[in-house]
């Protein structure tokens, strides 16, 4: 499960944000950090992520292939 994990995007990724009840395409730039809030949903493989204080929907495959997980500080195996 990816919920709660943070990722740094290595490649810009297009997502969807709900603005005034309408879906709007947004580009999350390479180098930005996102945090998975929920998902992915089984029906469409999209997840909600927190980016710059906004909730944006991204495809799970884009997060996994274009992002690098940021390890939590103080956690070691």
C-alpha cells in the first residue's frame, strides 16, 4: 500500500485536480515532492496525492515509474 508514502518525481507528470467542481489537468513538475493520501482505486488505478497543499489525482503507475520513494528519517531495517 502506498498511502502515506512520499515520492520525489523524476519526470513531470500530468494529473487531475477538482476546481470549482470541474476536473482540470495539472502538471506536477519533475523535482517536486508528493505524498500519497489514498489509493490507488481499483477501478481506475488513480490515487490522491498531496502536492503544494492541494489534492491531485495521479495514476499509480506514473507515481511508481516516475517517482523515487523518499525514505522516512529515522527508519532503518
